[in-house]
């Protein structure tokens, strides 16, 4: 499978759940997606172009308040495509991120779940980051003319269904 990085950016920008701002449309989102390439010396570079299974993509979403007044309660939401892509654990920046399995209930990452053991007892265990479907940052109030960038990495794991 080969995925055009630009096509992914267009798809996400059009998604209605991509950005949430309590004050409405004066907050605009610019999404950029680039393939992460690790050099032999360990340094990373970001490139445009094609990506395939096993490649890592970095999503950078810039939230800008184009209004004349502060935007209140801005939430940045970044989806993790359910088919063929997974969130790279601990790659979110800012690091204080909420995660969700369904896009409705969010909790601080790493997510935890309760499992029932064969003896009927319960224990808490970490939810694998590969199961995360949404990431969210509470950006708070965004002053007029100001921007904030959130980032996360996703790994291509196979062809979409």
C-alpha cells in the first residue's frame, strides 16, 4: 500500500470533528502531514511524498484565532484513522493529552481499563496506544491573532479496508 501524505491532510481537514472551539468559527485549523525519515546517524527529517506500511507520519495541526476577541475553551481534536493506522505511543505534543477509543469519552493518556479475571476479580490494565482513535488537547483560551500547534505521530500498519 502506498498513501499520498497530502491526501491524508485533505481528508482530515474536511472532517467535522477535527477542531472544536467553544466560541465558533474564528478558530481555523491548518493540518500538515509529513513522513518521518530517520537518518543513519539517528537524526530525523520530515519529507513530503508517499508513505507505506511501517512508515511513520507526523501530524501537525496549527490552531489560529483569526477573530478580534479571545476564543474561549478551545479544544484540539485529532482523529486516528481506524483502518491501517495507529497512534505512536507518547508522541503527542504537548504531552498532556487526552485519548479516546470512541470520540465521546476522553481521559488522560495512557488510558486504563478494568478487566475481569477468570476468578471474578478485577484489575486495571493499560489500553494499548494502538487502540486510541482520537487525541484531544485542552488549549484553553486563545487570544486574538495567536496560534498553538499540536502534534502527534501515526504509523501506517496496512491497507485500509
